[in-house]
């Protein structure tokens, strides 16, 4: 076919017949190419077993894109709690709803959807890597209870919660940088929070790790911040604004340096607890008045109670700041006292209030 004789015969045909012949050959070749793709069983077809798998676990409808070989799901797909170990070689494209494959003994996410409109759950498997995970997730991303040592392969933005707790993580490199919901990396082997999300819309939980520093934590957490049961000696690196509770119990704190400026909820560091609305000078003074010796010693390490902080507050509102300062003046170290400068004109008032405080009159 297509030898010299054939070419000579075609060249002698009128132009109109040449055009018709070319269109006919192109149409047949296109059909043959599609048929060859279909027959190959690679990117254009699915086996009966794969089709049965999709039919069984799809809640909605699925379709195969013969050009890409990807399966799109209009709805959700849930193959959880099955001894599957794999996705039968299927490669998913877009899933408009949820994609759930937890507790299936998966060792790889290869073939997982590229985009998920709802939640993506692959928790309770045997995963050591998130390679192949979707890069766009419209809801929660759950990969807890696996054997992950890294979050490389994670989507960089998650519109819901991100749970990677109960793994073997030693680093948060590769973690999403924006999480609209809660970020939970508790019960791992983390020694640093470097790589953690920059923005967290709700709570941040890094409890039960091996952290010696909070460096790398987001600066603002809209919900609660949990860092209990680590190896912290200070709170350096902690977020400076926390919209909920701040829990740093069960550490080895010798200083509250780095503590948040604002905590809207409860503050718990084991040796003392302040209720919502008490993380302020009034609450701190109450710890000094009624707390244990250990609690009083710890509260005095707050950086806001260093000379520079007091001097700044005195320059802004001398009368109010003197009221806060006087009651615990007698408990301050001489070094701290020497660094605090009472504004001119307020010395007598301060000495009077400090003297009454020492006598226990207020």
C-alpha cells in the first residue's frame, strides 16, 4: 500500500477526486487510531473489573475521558473499609464531591483525583508518602493514622481541615500554607514547626510531639492553639494572637517568654489556669496574689513585665499603669525595679500605692 505505482495513480487523478480521497483516508485513519487506542487497554479503556469497581463505590455517575484516560466522577467516591491495597490501576481526574479511601491498606495514592470538590480522606492506611494526592481540595484533607514521614505532595491550600496526626512526621515541610479550618499535626515525632501553615482559619494542634521550640508556628490563630505534652522550656515562636484557648500543659516551662499578646480563651500552663478574659495584667496580678510559688515565679517571666514593656505602658497611660504596677512592686526583683522609670509628677502617687500594697491594704 502506498508504493510508487499507487502514488503515480493518485497523481493522475483530477484535483476534486484527490480532495475526496484525502478526506476519506483521513477519516478512516482517525477511526483506526481511535480503535487502536480503545483496543490497547491503556489510556482509553477500562477493564470489566475496573468498571465494576467504579460502579460499586461511586455515589453519582462516572465517565472516562478517552483522550486522557482519567475517570471523572459527578458525585462522590467511597471505597473505605475494604482490603483493596490499590485503586485497581484507575486514574481519577475530577471528583465533584468527596473522595474517601480510608482503612483500605493503601500503600500509594497514585491514581487519586487531581481535584476534589469536597473532602479527601486517606486516613488509616499504610501510606509513607502523599505523592499522587490531589492538589486542589474544596473541603477537609485527612491523612491521619498512616506511616508518613513527610507532607511533601500535600495540596498547598485546603478549604477545610487538615489532619495529619498519628504519623511518623519529623518535619512539616510540604504542608499546605493556607488552611481554612483546623490544622492538626499532633502525635507525631516533630522537633520543629518549620514548614507549618502561614494561615490557619481555626485551631492549630501540635500537641504530643518532641518540640523544644514553637518557631515556625503561624503568627495568628483564629481558634485555639494546643502545644501540650512536648519538651518546651519557653514559648518562643508562639502565635501572638490566639482567638480561642492556649494550652501549653505538660511541658518543661521555666519561662513564658514568647507567650501570646492576646488570648481570648483559656490559658493553661499546668501551674496556673486563667479563664477566658483573664489573659491580661489583671489576671496576671491575680496569679501573683493567689498562685502557688511556682506559678508566681513563672508569671514573672512574662516579657511584658520587663522594664521596656512597663516603661512603654507608663508613657501611654501613667495613672492606669501605676495602678497595675503598685500591687506587685514588692515581689519584683531589684534589677527589674531599677529599670522601670516612673514619669515625673507621679512619684508620690506610686510610692503611696506601693506602700499600701506592701501592707496588704489592697
